[in-house]
C-alpha cells in the first residue's frame, strides 16, 4: 500500500523543510523505524507498490484491471483540498464518480495519463510545488505526456531521498530532537499483558487467550534503539510509545532500553493522579495544571521522566484550525499558551516559568491534507508567531529536561495503563474482531515459542529461519491492524488490512515449516448484511472458537 511513499512526498519532507525555514523554531520529531525501513526499501527498489508502478506505466499499455485499479485508488485524496484545487483533476473525478454510465468507458488514454500525474501532484508538499518540475506540471494541469510522468517520478524519488538526511542534519545542528517508537509500532502494554486493558476498562470483553509476552515488547524497543544508532548515528533519548500507550511495566522496559523520557496523554495522567495528589515546590498541584509539569517515574530500572500532552492544544492543530484563517489560528494558539502561563504564575509564582512545560503532541502527517495548501500558511504563521513571542520558548523535550530542577518534579504514582485515545485501549481490544486478532496472534506466538525451543541444531541457516519468522510475528504485533478492526474507524481498504495481518501470520508458520492454521484463511473483519447484522461467522471467528 502506498501510504509511506505518499506521506514522504507530501509530509515527511515538508514538515522538516518548514522547520529549516524557521531556524529559531525547535521541535521534536518522532520517526518510527518501520517507516524508515519502508522508505529505504522504496529507494533501493526492494518495495513493490502497484500505485507507483501505475504512476509511471505507459497509459497506452494499461490493461482493463489496471485501469479499474487506478479509478478505485487514484482519487483517494481530500476532495476539497487535494482534488478540487486542480480543474483537470476535479474534471476526472466527476467523470469517474458523478455520472451514471460505466466509468471505465468514459476514460481514454489521455485521461489515465493525466490521472497518474495528478494523483502524484496531490500528494506533493506545497514547498516542492513551488519549484521545478512540480511548478510547471501544476500550471500545465492537463494533456501530460509520458515524459512528464517520468520526470515527475524522478523528482519524487529525489524528494524521498532527502527525507532521512534532512532530519539527521537538523538533529545534528540541535534544532530538532529525533525520537523513536517500538520498531513495528505495537501497543506495548497489551504485548506485556493484555489484561492491562482492564486497568482503565474493568468490564472490557477480553480475548479467549491472554497475551503475555514482555520479551516481545522488550525486543521491539531494543531493535528500535539499534536501528536508530546504526542507520542515523543517533542515540535516541526519548521514546514516543505507540499511540501514547504506557503502563507501569512498560515504563520499566523503556528505561531499561536507555531512554530518559517518554510521553503520553493528559487523560492517562488524570486517571493516575485522581486519588494520588502531588505537590510542586511545596504547593499542591491543581489537577488542571498537572499536565504542565514533567513527572518522575521511579521504575525498577531507574528514573524516567514522563511528559503529558495538552489534549486541547494538540487537537486544535490536528483538527480545529483546518478551516481557520492561518493568522487567526496562530494568534489563538499563542493566546492560549500565554493564558496558561499566566495561570501557572498566579498559582505557583514567577519561578514556575522555568519549570513548567506545555507538551503539544500530534500526528505529524495526517492532518495537513485537511488544511489549505497542506498547512503551508498555517505552519509559517505558527512558527513565526511562537518564535517572536518573548514569553514562549519552543524547545525539544530533552532541552526542556536540561532546565528543570529534578528534585522539584512531582513523583509519578502508580500508573493506570492507557493510551492517548480515551486514556484506554478500547480501539485495540474488546470488540469481537479485535479479540479474534489477539487470539490469532497468541496462537502464533505459542507456535513460534515451541518451534524455537525445539530447534536442537542451532545452525546458522536454522537461526536465520527463526529470525525471519520472528520478524513476521513482530510485524503482526503492530497496532494499526487493530486500528481498522472493530467499529471505531472506517476504511474502504479494511479487507486489505485484514488480509495483510493474516498474511504475516501465515508467513510466520511457513517460515517455521509449520502447518498454517485454516482459520488464517478466514477474514477476521466481520462481514455484514445490508441491515448491519453479522453474517456467516457472526461474532465468533474460528481463531476465537479454537481458543
């Protein structure tokens, strides 16, 4: 699927380019190793991606199935922000979706050629669109040639090639801090023990098999650190746990793997301190101010600093400001920060200004297609406003830690496990689809452990075979499979995510020379009838009934 590539050409490069244009603006950027690995595989030619292949394939040679694929996939973009900004792209969209007759019969060769170019341009950052060859192609808008398509792809490859080096350069200069995430983006508390879900959701329906594999969580963390050191030459000091998911046991594993700080959502903090009030510099911390202080967690592996994001400020950028005037949005954001600053000074004295920290944490790529021009004006206004306001100091998390007197930091009480969504794990566990996927994963982990332990002759070939099977298991541990299971989120590609999850589990069994369970050929995503009621398998997947 093309999302790592498309967000690279539109967002991953442009986010760091915006910072490069505002050298006084400091920020922390989190890079997930499995994302960096995909970028590397694209650039090496190792990754096979049908979308990219059809972006460059001669339109004269497209066969019917490829044409249908393009019509199904090359309009997956925000209608107003990405499609309608081009008269020709809007025309193609209307030809494909707003007429009654067979859409394929309405498209000629030039239509498919223009569609390939426009889908790539729609997923191009605004800064790149101001420069050649993108600028001329945007202005041309229609009647593209095959040479145009090839030139565009070469330019996109060069942009993707810049993503990792530019991040490294800005990190080495001290402008940004680079942090990481467990390698394949798992929900760590659920890997350590799926029963941790009941800390915030006591009545949640659990999978039939308890998943309890702290060694898997540890491995995901260890591989992440090793990858960062080997590929980027950087020893990450901070960790963003996937989806802000933490628990007491996870904090210990984070510290064990060398991290000095981590972060989550204010909702997790509120669940934790409800019955554990703390003080700062001898003054009781008001609950509404608790998120503005870093907290010390005394784990079994040593001290770890935990930051908690301001949910409202973060979501203002992620969601609210999409329809605002850019300058008004930046001023609104600034005024909220100054209001918080004044409240803290009134409550704790002037010295608090050097100790308090407002954490703004959000997805770095997903919101910008909802902004005009990929958020170009908004980010320019925001960074210029923040860096020109004397009372506000944009800092990285590690830089913030250097300014704190740790003796004054409040002590983290016993943590209630949760994530940055609802301060619980309801997205990833509890629904019949979620639980069936956990049961399938638990069966696979058990089979892997047995195969690994029974391997008597530890030859190099056998060890490589086990290692390769283990990687398939770790990929299946990633959180995004569960993001699409259940009823919380909708995607036209849900069946593909479902198939990919089960594909990785099947691959694990094959690489271990084990029989692939028949239930891994059965979709986990529950089919529904037109009235919304489950059909055939109902709410009981074979993986669950087997358990």
